[in-house]
C-alpha cells in the first residue's frame, strides 16, 4: 500500500523525478531557453497621437528555468522592435518606431491544492522591469517618448500532464500581476517648449518618476505553454502570450499597450 501511495505521488503534474535529462546536485531540472516568434502589438499614446497604432513583427527571448518538486524559478528577457502604423491617408501615414523590452523573474513554491496527481499549482513573487521607447520622426524634438517600470507583484501557474505521441509533456498556464511599481514617463504633449537642449526626453522621464500601487501603472501578463520533451533531455515550448499595460505620465497623459505573441522556445537541459 505504501508503495502504491509513493507511485501516485510521484506521478504528479510536473514531477521532476521522471523527467528525462540532467538534474543538478540539488535535484533541480535546469533549462536555458532561446525563443523567437511572431508578435502583434498595438498602442494608444496620448503624448504622441490621438490615433491607435499597430503592427505585426518579430519578438525574441532568452530564459533560464529551474524546477524541482517544490520550487520553481524563471528569469526571462524579451524584446521587440516594430515600425508601428496607423490607418490614415497615405500622404499623412505616420510611422512610429517602437522598442519594447522587459525582464520578468518568477519565484514560486508548490501549493497543496486541487488534485496533486493531476495538477501542479505554484504561486509566489514577481520582480519585473519594463522599458519602452517610441520615436515619431514627424514630431521633431517632441516625438521621443521613454518610459520604464520596475515592479514587484504576484505570480502563479497551473500545470497539467499531457501525453503527446507517447511522450509525457505538459500544458501550463501562468499569470503575473505587478502591484508596487517605480515608474515614469514624459509629461509634455507635443509642444515645442516641452523638449529642448536643456530639457531632454530622458531628463523628463526620470524627473517624473514615482512609486505607485496598481494605479498609475497596471500590467497583466498571461501565458499558455505546451511543453514537449525531446529524447535528448531538451524540450520544445510553444507559447502564446498576452501582455497588457497602461501607464500614466507626469501630467496625466496615458499610454495603453497590448501584445499578442506566439513563440517557439528551445530549452537546453544543463
């Protein structure tokens, strides 16, 4: 009976003891991931325009993941660069270069909830940094918008085992929400007096920084993964990511951004 109980516990949703690959001395399965994919992004920035801009482009990421039967950590960097467009007459079709990069560090522990033989539920803390830069050449000196956010918050994930062609993979959903943030972005509104030789966009960005709690800055990051194990111990991870944030400037001007990204990530077990 004891043997059967041990077998049932060892078959939980993301138990590492049965996973193929190398384990560290502390029995962590570690993966270095490199990913690339297609992203659709849109934004409405009151500093730059009254129109919404969008574009399909390419995003890339690099990550490091460690997991055992109790603990899970993930450090991920992702970035993209797009020439955003808006729907308008071709003669006045203004393009805006949009650079976006963020770093998310997730640190989670296993929770004894749901059926542990089917689901692996973990929750913990999030540390996140985000940087955005929008450049509109048609707006001369006032078309440079820099913004950043450094946040702490909560994160959680649910994993379920799924068999793919006879191999044991996983379907994983995670959600991350920052709550306390140091953030800043410019306050000027396309006026020539806003930026000059002694009052640059970067200077204004840091001059307007402050700490807020889920008000001036709000971000929601949701991901759905399909994890497929390879015979050599490495893994393929197919990810759909929805990332949304809104940020308020020094004079109340807001930006709203949304991102839908499909990414293929190759994870090297080491």
